[in-house]
C-alpha cells in the first residue's frame, strides 16, 4: 500500500497535515498537504513540522553554516532568483535548539487541485460542450 494511503493510519510512520496558509508558496499553497515523519532534529535541508506553542507549522529550513534558518518562502525568498530577499532576517537556531521544537521532516507533498474530490466527499463530473448547430450552405 502506498505511503499516501497509509499516512495517518494506525501503525504508520507517516503523518498527514493540511497547509492552511500561503506562506510556503510557490512550493505549497493553502489546501495542499504534507506527509511527514516524526524526527527530533535536523536531517537535511527541506520542509519541517515544528511546534509553535500548541500549534504545528511547516517551515522551510536551510543550513547556514551550523545555524538553521526557518523561512517562509512567500515572505523571505525571491521567486525569480530563489535567493533570500535583501534585508530578510529569518529565525535562526543552533542544531541543539532546533531539536527542542522540531517535530518532523516532510517526506512528501501533495498538491491538491480539487479538495472536495480529494477528500472523497465530491464526485467530479465532466462537462460536455456542444457545438452550435451548423448547416451546409451552397456556395
């Protein structure tokens, strides 16, 4: 069975989380999902689920020479150059401090085109386009 089908199921290592904001745009947008595995600490650069008080948030994490920067791509990264925007000062943590609030590493993303159908509550129906009636006219 696929990781997507097992995400969130009892005994699965994978957890499922819906993105409720556009801070991770263009990689993810509101309504998309991430599949993540629990891990306490830095694995590699990528998306992480972190504890923010009683809430969980997803951040893009970059390794900046021993310090880890937590970024919101929509706010902090130039979409054309993929570099940090000038003057951006993201949250930075040591590896030890990051491990204290890191909940997991995102192993997959799911881009959702139609959430109702994705969640199984809606059945999509195709549209049929009818061409206007044409008649042959003698030339």
